[in-house]
């Protein structure tokens, strides 16, 4: 048995490997960017539900809110490059170094309590946040039912 030490070269190519892996995962996340859902807060406040959804860069005209069968659904889409009226693309002749802001669309649904009056739901948009106010029905507080599991 030899007691000779062998010099280990270390992580000589590690920075290059790290850079390539970072680029690989960035490209994966870029391809999934179009399906990312907006962050959503749901708050109960004085007899109403308040839903706040972050939608930076999306115009209020590009957001559609629907209620059907006690489910509120928010649709949104955003396309960064649009054709102007003269027929030329906004970014024609330009070379992008990196492009992350292209087309994005999403659909987000939230179950509402039964008997919500959809005609009284209001929505506003301010600073990239859509706020939807849903008045709760007067007798919205259901009775509490306790269920005790039984041994099988």
C-alpha cells in the first residue's frame, strides 16, 4: 500500500459548467413564462370578498372576468410586440440580446360561496393590480357541522 498523495485538480471548469447550467435553467423558465399565473390574494372584509391579482404590464382591456356556477374566472393576455397601423413591426430591424417579455396568457379560477349575486361584483385596476370585490350573501355564514370519524 502506497502512502503517496495525489494532487486533486479541483474545480477548474466549475465556473463554465455553472454558467452553462444557469443558461439552461433560464431557458427552461423562459419557455414556461407564458403559463405563469398571477399571484392572488383573497381577503374577507366586512361582508365581502376582495380578490387582488398582480398583472403588471397587462392593460385593463386585456383582462376578462367571468362568473359562472359560483366560480369566478380571470382571463388575461399580453403581447409585447404588436403591429402598428403602418404595417411595420415595432422592433423591426432591431436585434434583441435577450427577450423575455413576449406573449403571456393565463386563466385563474376561484370558487365563490353559493348564492353570490354576480351582478354586484365590481372590478378595478390600479398599478398592475386588479381588485375584484364580491359582496357576500347576507346569510352567508353557514352552520358549523362537526364530524367525528368512526373506527372502521
